[in-house]
């Protein structure tokens, strides 16, 4: 749509193209279509505010996207049909996920911007605030109001979502991916009921019973194969390469000592923001985990194994894991899932059972943004609003009608019987963007969906943990920080997070939390943790005042 003529931009364009090598090129037929459409576009422009097509003559936009699946969006049936219906032709600037961050930096640094960015998590919150303040991303408030009836209805009916995607200056610079199929509980604790039955034990309810069960798993050949040394009593995952893992970590088990933890270590108690590493319950929990670790009751690799190794242990045909934390039995234990049952939180020192609540219906705040390079941005807003149609969103998320989904005689949606040897994930991503896409799956369409086995289990687990979930207000919300706050947090967080993570792992593995606690608190003070906490408190207060 635009021509970039300076040598600098040409050089930048050549440079960033090198990061798309593993994403297939679109076929030559589509290139011919683009060239023809570009000529027609120059002749006339007329946009229809309602109905399809969006424009009477084809118009072309360059949109940057990244993919986990190494698919060129131009070749996906979903976008091919959208192009036919809307007359909006997209010249996709594709990147693999692995190369996206470097490519993104080059695009912004050289000002070789596309017309828009598309896809779940394509821009981080830091990106949004940084580049909006520089004028590279345009405000979308008026465009949403005038040209995005589907999205506007979602935000009007769910003001909490509008609040979460609104920057501190009152503008919306990027659009979200929303999935109300997402559970409220992300980390579930599973215990091997088969092992309990083999040993004549009950599901533990207290820390003391928990330890006794783990000791029995370790000592008494719980899997019954004649080898008393191949069992892993309890496994989880706290990898330094994925420090913000919400599914396999032990943050909820901190509730055994009266206070939950979270991935950034901020929670809310009685309306006050609390940094957990500065509190006594945090110390008590770390000490307890070390006690379990020192007795061989915790997997020795919890701080080193990656996701694939972790899951392989739980799915091992030899059935070697007694307890684990994960997203679901189906997803994490697979063929071994029938051995496990969900386990309630342990009773804490106050006799309470509490578990984390995750407000993660908004998967990403940065799933679509329009740059200052885009001519007629209203066309792009109308184009993306098609993806916020309820049925279209369901197709993006759960698979296209006729390939993964079908409509029943009574007007409901259900998963089709898939060809032998294929998986639902493959079928979803062979024809549409799936997890790489921008969509909003809302409760009204969920109410019309016959849940498959995975979604059914997820719903049942959510119901099981609902009686233990703390109020959402007790977890630190998904706030927007100002650009200045982001810059300051970036400086403080790097050192503080690294130090806390180091002591976290070191204390669980080697012990010493009691002896080193005072020194730890002093070091945090020296690292300006009070200012770090103050920034989070300021953002929290601003969020609640909006």
C-alpha cells in the first residue's frame, strides 16, 4: 500500500526479511492478485461502513505476524475467505516465533513499519506503551466506536476488559485476544490415586499427611513393579528459562502457610499490595519445601527440566510420578490420566484451604495494533472486527466449520470426528490461525458449544477448585503501567527478580532460608525493593480508581 524509498528503509527491509526464512512464502498466484488489486486500489477508494465487502475495490495492507506453526497466513483458508469477503488484501510479513522479537525491534528501530501488527501476543504491554508514546501506534478509541460493532459490544458488556486494555492516558492502542473458555484455575494439583489404593492410603489433607504420603510413595514401591527406587513422589517445574510459568509451579501451595504466591510475587491482602518475598509466610513455605526436598520427596530436576522432559516423566509408561501440577490430566498425563485425581489444597495454619485465582480471560492485550503508516485505518478496524464476530472467533480458536467444527441439527457447535491419525491442534492450525490469532470467545457462544473431552475436564476442574479459589481481588490484577513506570521497573526488576529466583531455588535445594533471611531482606532493601513495591502499589491504586 505504501512505497518506502529511502536507502535506510530498503536496507532495514532486507535485514528483517532474513528472519522469515522458516515461514513458507505465499504462492505466485496470490502475488499476481496483489499486483492487480494494488492497481485497482489506486483508481478509487470507497468504504462501506456496514456489510461486506468492506471496500468496493480491493485495497492492500502490509500486516506483520508471527507464527508458532511455521504457516504463512496467506495460505490459510480462513484468511483466503476473509480476503474474498472483505476485498481487503493482506500482504503478510511473516516471522517464526523464534525470530520475532529481534525482527520486531528492527522494524520499530528503522521505522520500517507495517500498516498493522496481528496475532496473539504480537506486541507486549511494554511495546504498546513505548511505541504509542512515540506516535508509532495510533489510538483506536474512535475507530472502535465507529467501525467495530462486534468489539464495541464486547467491551460495552464487559467493562473490565475495556479497563484492562486502556492505557493510563485513557487511550486504547492495541486490541486483545479474549478466551472465556480459559479456566479460573491454571495450576491443578494431581495425586496418583492408583498408588494411594496400592498402599492403602487416603488423599492427604494436611502438610503432615502430605509428607507422610510422599514418604510412602518413595519407600514402598508405590507403582508395584518390584523396584522401590524408581518412583518420583512429587514433581513440578520452576525452570529459569520460563520463570513466569503459571501451570506447573508451586505458587498455590504457598497457601499452606496462609498466603499465596504468584509469578511476579505480588498479591493483595485486604486491599494492600504485598510483595511476598518480604513476608513471613513466604519464608515458612520455602523452609517446608526444602524439608521435603532434603528427604528426597521432590523431583531433583524441578529447577532444571524443561516442559518436554517434565511431561515425559508424568506420561512415562512405567508410571513413575506420584503427584504433579499441571493444566489438566488430559493435557499433562495423557495415557496415564486415569491414575490421577485432582487434589484439594492442604489445610493451612488457620484451618483454611486456599488456591490461586487467575484472571486470564484476556490472553493478550497486544493482539492487533495499527501503525501511523496505515492509510484509511478505518478499513483495518472493520477488517479486524470481523474476527470479533462470535462464530468467527470460535472458529479461529477451536477450528473452522467443516474441518474441526460442525453445527448440530439443534443449532449447537461440536467437534467433528477427525480423520484417523490427525489431532485437533493440527486441524485447527492447518486452516486457520488458531493460537496465533486474534479473537474473543465469549460466554454466549460457549453456551452453544458441546464441549470436547479436554474442555469438559477443564470445566470440571474449575468447578472442583472454585470452592477454594480466593477472590480475584486478592490476586494482583492485569494492570497497565505508564511508560516511565515500565522503564523504572525494567531497571529494578532485572536485578531483584534474578536475586529472588536464585535464593528461591537455592533455599529449596540447599536450605538456609532461616539463617539467611535477615541478610536477604537487607539485600532487597539495598536493591531498592521499596521503590519497586511502590510502583506496583501506584499502578494498582490507579487501576482501581478508573
